[in-house]
């Protein structure tokens, strides 16, 4: 059996330097093969930990973004249609939400085409499962959002049928794509005299409300 030869260095805490590269307290000596191996292993372990941390961070951020997107979508069944741009949605938790369709303004019920606009929206969504995309609440506490039924944009459909105006006062809250689509739909409806555009001088709902307040 081979026996390592160790020597003690006086005045230096009696640390024995062995040919195998170990001190007599079991630790590796700097410069030895064992010490270099240990350093390499430690560096690899640190690199592994950094890689795991980056992966966990990426997963956390992805989940956070996903949950944030989902938080802006309300799913439920339409149980009431108030007028051409307002509905009531009953979610799975049996909680009712009054929803104001974003980007459009329909004729009030007492205005010309008011009842027809309400019926048009009812034909689109009443009794059906819809998804409402939006997080804003207006001053009346209504959720403002885009209503999707089987993937179809009900807000846009109202404009296309000439049953609502593009609400340009709030168009900055829309995406660029929706803003362009709604504006084009209104222009096309007006050109082809769809719905309320059959009237020679249709009055926008916001002007009608303003006049009523003055009276």
C-alpha cells in the first residue's frame, strides 16, 4: 500500500502538504489537481444555477403576461339588451355585469331607429355566450368593452348594419386596427344608406343628448 509523505511547515499552523494535494485537515491545496477539479465543479454548478434562475424568471414573466391578458376578458351569457349599445352579461359565477359596447354609440330608444338598433343587437347576442374584452368602467359603473360572439365583433356589426355610429370621441381607446375598421364600416354604411343612414339628416346620439340636457 502506497503511503503519502507529508511534511509539516513550522510556524504555519502545522499544515501538512501531501503529494496527493490535500492538507491534513482534508481540504485541497491551491494549485493541486484536486483543488482545480473542485473549482471547475463549483463553476459549473454556479452556471447551472444561473441557467435555472433565468428559466424560472422567463416562466414567471410569461405566466404574468398571460394572467394579465385573461384578466381583461369576461365570459358569460347575455341575459338582457338595454339598447343598441348596452347589454347585461351573466358570468359563470352568477354575477351580472352591465356592459357598454366600446367604440360605438347607438341611437337612444326615443330616437329614430332607437328600437331597431336595440333589436339588431338583440338578434346578435341575446341568449348567447359572449366574451367581453375590456377593463375600463365608465362613470355609470358599466364595463366598457368589445363584445365577441362566436369570434364576431358585435360592436362592428352594429356599425356595419347602420345601427350605430363610430364613437370617435373615444377612438383613441381603440387599437389602430379597430379604429380603422369602425371608421370604414361607418363610411360604407352611410354610402349605402344602411339603417339610420336612410334618414336624410341623421342626428348623432351625443348631439341629441346634449340638446336634451339644454332643454
